[in-house]
């Protein structure tokens, strides 16, 4: 209940819960929200086809029990993770709506264009935020606000769904400042877990060795997963999905 109230207030209150940043019109006293919470379409030519395809899937697919929402790490269930998807996710009726390079603002735009309501998902798997921070266009606080706004939008569109919020995965071969920012974002996201409608899943720890390093066998570029990485993800996720699919709504 605490999580639902907080997310509802966040969604309805608009700018009032956002950091106060100077706008282009100081005379009006208005403040501009960070880009992470302002819905915007992707315009880079290389990704338009994928964006259009995910909109089509959301608008035309039959009801999907499980829906994945995210960026390239989610989209790559269809490439590096394809064998694992066919084996572990396809039997659950999962639908992949990941778009490479997406930031929170792009997910918000897609959700506005093609709400997930008609899909009637029992579970929504959300992994987003690494591109906000990695691009340098959002601070850790702004990235958190963007992810939280996405969660609030999903709760509004699919109130009967269980939203499985994944921790933003660690990146970089060894310890680095960005990992510290990601850890702080994940700490805050974990507070949204109400054990019913929103579940926070800490999966990223499974990709890190005891010395803090990440192996190329798991993340070839220390950001995107290999097939072995997707198997680790599936092992952690499938029990949560099965629980969500059995839960009464």
C-alpha cells in the first residue's frame, strides 16, 4: 500500500516531486523537469524500425502473460539470449518490448503511444536506466526519478500486474564511479518493493565475481550479456515469474 500511494502521488503530482532546476523562463518562476521524466520519441534512424515494431507488438499482440520492458539488454533476448528465451521465457507467453539505447523518457513515450493495458500482463519485467546514467545526460537522482516514473505509469496502466523491477545491472570490468551511482539508485528502488504489486529483484550481484570484477564470459563488453549471462538472469527470474502467474488478481 505504501508503494502504491507513493507512485500514485508521483504520477499525479508532475513537477512538484522533481528537483527544482532553472527553466528557460526565469521571469515566470516555472521550473523544468529533468529530461528523464519527459516522454520523447527516438529519432535516430538506426532504431526507428525497432521502435515501430515494439509499438506494433504492444498494440496488436494477443494478451501476453509476461511483458519485458527495457533497453538493449532486454532487446537482446532476441539475439544473444535467443536460445534461453525460447527455452525459459517463451513457454510463459513472454513478449519482448526492449529497444536498444532506450532511456526512461523513451519508454515513457512508448507507453503513452501504446499502453500495455490491452495486453493484460500478469507480470511486467522492467530493466531501464543504464543509458540515462551512461550517456551522461542524467544524474543518478534524475535517473531514479525516470525509473520511478516508468513504474508509476505501469502501475496506472496495469493495476493488476506484478511489476518485477530489476536492479540496474553493474557495468565495467572493475570497480568504477558509475557502479557506485547504480548502487545508490538500486538502493532507492528497493524501497518500492511492497511484496505484491511491485517486486524489486537484485540480480546484478550474480554477474560480479568475489573480487568485484565481471567476466567477459558473462558480459563480453562489460555491459551486455552473453548467452551465459542470460541463463543467469533466467535462473533468477523464472521463479518470480511463475509466482506472479499463479498469484490471484
